[in-house]
């Protein structure tokens, strides 16, 4: 086939379309969607039925970095700070010390069972040391798994924030492999610079992005998602350029923005949710194209050994040690250990040794690919069952809902809107029962300052309250809008049933 723009678009759209259908099928049969995306990429590759030649780790790395930005931003933007705050130190401990312990434990094991040098073993350990944000977000949310307590925010916060640590360790050990005479302590300044600059610039860019989004006053709502993407890329590229960790900056910036009042926030969130899925598909398909199945077969034995040690020893050991200061039940720690999913991120990081031209780079890449594959297959498919065994799951009819879940959901045959009550509004100071709302309209939630109030009929509306109103249709919502924003009209005057 002649390579033309039309052919590239045709092949790409067919692959993405098949991936979307495969995702729907995988949800029904309980297999993680990411496995199907990888399989489609491998089938379309040079050793599959598609025979598409692709052997460029540089392009794969470039695509991977862009995709990870979208995935991390979407995950951070949808994270509810109110649910994260109680477990913040648990998540940070897992993200920093958990990754470091996993790297050291697995790296020493790899050094012991293979002919890798100590730094090569630690490099492989660093590459697979972080849990994969795309895999965790995808599996926990697509399965609609209801978990007890703060388990879900812990897992999501850890997976979204531990990639930067793994990235830093990967860069550090690549340098040590290239220069074996260099001591680990000599790269400590790089390590600290990446973390401190990444965190600080992420927060500063979050503040600046909020100001820009809320004050630029664009004429078209559709431009706000475009502006958000631009600010995300600016955060990553600027932080990386000055020596900080761009991934950490993007996640912290998104975490801050997602918990602020933004213009057209729901539009931005839904756009990033869709793009995150697209990026997951593209990322896994591209990584599937990059791998040669025939090169994976020779590493199955050592891959199974290393993967088994990671899943059953290194990950549980790091979780239990890092969470020891916190009063958590043993079964909770076991479950957190089991959801240590490895997915696309380790495979993307495994392209860095390839780009650096390391002697064992291809072997490391193939082992990492096999580890990610077995992790998603074994752990990803069994999460609901393990949650049930460990008694950390809630009944299917009970599901913890975050603010992001509400914003991303589309109520069936209903309209959702937010109203801010001005100080001079006639409804300020009134009880909800006295408003005369129609039967098909309800105030579902009130944001009052930094707190959320679940209202009933006797709740008094106060100035500056933000009301989340659910209405049966647009006509009812328009009537409610007229009464809530009017200075002299009550709802009972405008919303009488016709």
C-alpha cells in the first residue's frame, strides 16, 4: 500500500474505531480495555495481520509524552480535593517512598537473577516502579467499582502522582548506566530539582491558568477547552525546560484547577475526559505497533519470574512499609497492593533506554512490555473479585460519587444547572419549601463557601449560595432560571403548571 495522507487517516480511523468497539466488548466480558488496545496494535504491526511497519521508539516516546499529559491532566482535573485531603499523606508516601522501595527491591532481584549490572537492574526496577494512571483510572471507573472508605481516592491519587518519581529515577539510572563511575549521590541534586521545581511550578501555573480562564472572556464556549490544552502544554514544556518535572507540574496544576470555580468547567472536563480516552487508545495501539511479538517469546520465562516478584513481593512490601505509620486495616493494604497496575507508562519509560542506546535496552523494553501485559491481565481482570474477597467493596447499588462524576454524567431526560444567588435576590433568606418549585425541579446540592449542603425543604437559601438545580426539561429550567435570578419575582409566580 502506498503511504499517503488519505491512507494514514483511513488506517488510523479504522484502528481507533475497532478499538472503541473492542472497549465496549471488553467491558461486558470483564477484560480491561487496555489489553484490547495493545492487542489491536500488535495485530496491526509488522508481525501481525496489518503488516504496518513501525520501529521508531522516538516517535512512540513523543506520542507517549503527549498522551500522558492528557491522561494526567484529566485524572487530576477530575480528582475531588475533599476526597483527597484525608488521604493526601498516604498518597504522597506511596508516590515517593513506595516507588523508591519498589525500585530498590525489584532492582536488586533483577540484578540477582539476571546478568544485568546493578544499575541496569535498578533501571528496570525504576521503569516499572509506578502504578499506571491510565490503567487505574480506566479500570476503577469503567467497572463502576464501589469501594469502602477512602480506597478509591488513595489509588487514583497515587497513580496520578507517582509517575514523576518513576520518571526521575529512570533518568537518574540511565545516567548511572552510561557512566558507571558516577555515584548515586552525585545525581541527588537533579532528583530534588525535578521534584521541587515540578511541584512549585505546577501550583503556580494552576493559579495563573485559573486567572486566565476566568478573565480572558472568550466569545465562544468551544475555545475554553482549546485554551485549557494550551495552558496544559505550556505548563509541561516550561517546567521541563527549566529542569523541573513536567508530569508532576501538569498533575498538580490540574488538581488545583479541578477544584476551583472555572468558566465552562463542565465543558472543559467532558472534553478532557474524551481526549484522555482517545489518548489511551492511541498510546496503547502505538506501543502495540512498536513491540515485536517474536522478541517477547524469549523473555517469557524471566518475564514471568520478574513480574511475579513485582506483583507478589516488591509491591506488597513497599505498600506495607510505606503505609505502616497509618492506621489502615491489613485487608485494605492488601487491596492497595493488588491494584498496583502496570500499563502504558512503564512501556513509554522503557523507550528512554532505547533512545539512549544502552546495551541492554531492547531486553529491558521487552521485559517491561511483558510485565505490563501480565499485570493488566492478571490484576486488572481480578480487581472486583479481590475486592469482594477482602471485603473492601460495597454492594453494586452503592457507589461513591465525586463532584467530577456529577459533572461528567448526563441525567436522562433532565437538565442540570448551577445558580449563584446574589445578595439582592428575593430568594435569599427564603426556605426552599417556600419557593414554589415545580414538581419536576429540585435543588440537588448547595455549595456554601467551602462546604456542600444537601438541602431539604427547610433549608434557608443564603446570599452567594451556589445552587445545583436538576429540572425535568428545558422549559422548567428556564422558568426556574427566571425566578432565581429575578429581583422581584418568586418561583411560584412563574412556574405554575400549565
